[in-house]
C-alpha cells in the first residue's frame, strides 16, 4: 500500500551507481516495459541524464531508487526538483539479490532492475529523501567529519604508542596525551632516552615551562624519573626506524588537530545562528561537542519522525525481538547508523556525570547485573524519548519540570524494561506454551516502547 501523500509519478527509475559509470533501468507508470542504459559520472553526464526525464515527462515527478543516501551522485540528483530520490539500504538490495539469484551472480544492469523491482513493488517500505535546511545539512556533515578526524588522530597516536613501547616507554607515563603539541616537540628534541639524559636538567625544566606545563611537583618528578630511567633496548637497528615512525605519526596527529580546530570553529558559527540549538544545549552533559551532534541527529524537519520509537529504531538504540518456533530472544540492533548510535550512547554516558536521576537510573541498571554499555544503552533509550518530546515542542529541557511530572505520575525514575541491555545470545524457549512466551515478550517490549 503506497503512501497517500506521494506525488503522481510519471515513471520509476533505478540506478546501480559506480565510480565512473552508472547503469539505470526505467519503467513508465502504468506500463510493464522497461528501458535500460548507462550514463557517466560527470557533471555534464548527470545533468543530461536528469534533464531528459524532465523533457520527456514535461516536468512531472520521477521516482529514483538509489543505493546511496549520501555521495556524489545523491548530492547531484537532489538539485533536480522533478526527481524524488528513494535511498535503498545496501543490505536490503543485497538480500533481495540473494533471494532472486541464489548463485550470487552480480551484474550492474541486472542490479538496476532489482532496485527497480523494490521501487515499483515495495515503495511503501522506502522513504523518499527529504533535504533538511542547508544550515542543518552543513552541520550534519561537519559533526560527522569531525568525528572521523578524531578517530584518525586516535589511530595515529595508537601507532606512535606501539612504537614507543618498543624503545622509549617512559614517555607514555610522562605525558597524558601523545597528540598534544608538547609531546610532539619533546620527542622531536629528544627522540631517545640517552639523548634526553645527556641534556642539562635546567634546559629540560625550561622546556616544560615554555610549553605551559608549570606544575613544579610534576616537573621535578619527571626530571627524577629521567635520571633514573634505563633504556629498554639499545639496538640501533630497531630504534632508528621507530624514531622516524613516531615523529611521522605525531606530525600527522598534529595536522589532524588543526583540522579538528577548524571544524570546531565552523560548528560553533553554525550552532550560534541555529534556531533549534538552544533545545539541545539545555540538556545536562551536552557541551559544545555533543549538543551539535544531537541537533544534527534530529535535524529541523519535525515531520521526519512521528514517534520517539522511530528515532530509537533509526539510531539503533531500540532492541530487536525475534521469535521462531518456541525460541524467543531480544538482542542488540545491528542494522543502524553507527554515528547516530555513538551519538546517543556517548551522550547518555556523559549525562551520568551531570544529571542526578540519570546516575540513579544507571546505578539501578548496574545493580541488576547489567554491564556498563548495556546500562548506558538503556539510559540512551530513555533520553531519546525526552529529547524527542522537547524537539517536537520546540522547548528547552527543564529537569525540575521533568522530575515533578514523574513524581505526579508516581512513577519511580529508575524503572525501565531491561530489554536494551539484553545479550545477543539466543536462550532456550520461554516455556512449553509458545503463545504465553510470545505474550510475555510482547509485554516487555510494549512497556519498553511506552517508556516509564
């Protein structure tokens, strides 16, 4: 059953995209005959391909299925008003291809035809791509790219750590963060322990003061450790290559730091002018790094999500219930966007330090035997309901009002079904009576969906 508000499509097109050339299949509405072709991934090629449908169907809307929601082709097609893009998840098309062709054969024109089947026959399961405001879309990309740079920086410092453990492990106890400029400059000046020990302690002390490390106690501890330290190895064949690698890794980390600072500045500029930023900034634990991510997760299109459960499922926080025969199990949701899942999970973890009831809820979950991440995930499930309500209403979070409202309903704060924290293991059947087992799981899931 198709969505009632969808436009009267003149045709349906599916594209199996590639790096240089895209295969497409097209079916005119009300007909069964299909046309096929290819076009190049160039600005001129995309423009000519898109405009041919506008001319042929006189500007009427055309539905386009694409195995991509972001990327060069998706961005290029979104500028044409007569094209309505329906992103198809890669796992969906893969499963459909496997069902239709068990042999596993793959061919671009054939894959375009399979995507066209999904678009024509199962369009009610697809969501058209709706572009948010330019300001919000820019923020969404900025926060995602910032996280990517942070992950790249972590990778570089981990590589440097591995090398330092081979020949100069003492450095790891003298500095808290290898990505900090002071650590990079220290290793550039004294790349090995023998060179450091030959230096005048007064010069080393002056180095720390010049780089804003002015704790007298810590400096003296470092100087004492330097004089007492013993080299782990003295094999130049191992030390010299490791020194080069460490300096290289830390140089890359320093450049990544510059990129992160530039992204932070852009994020700060956008959020300062965004009309919805005050909503997410009001939540406990949502600082300058997390509040923009929460804003980007929800966006500004209020009709994007109808219920909080849609957000919970889309973000991968809500659990999955499976039943087969007499076996019933509830497990972690794997099919989701990792960045969104990380956003809500990380925010819930930060809120524990800032919010009293969140801490109580977390402690109660741990007392039930749940692991740290399972307890945080359950808390994130709860936070999404609150975030969603404030986002829909366009109002800031007020913890006093929230606690008072819960007290008025006589509902203790820590109560919540523990389904989000359940293991991925498949337990034995819940009982001889299959229906009773299903009912008990439905009751758990119902309470989870309703929230407490």
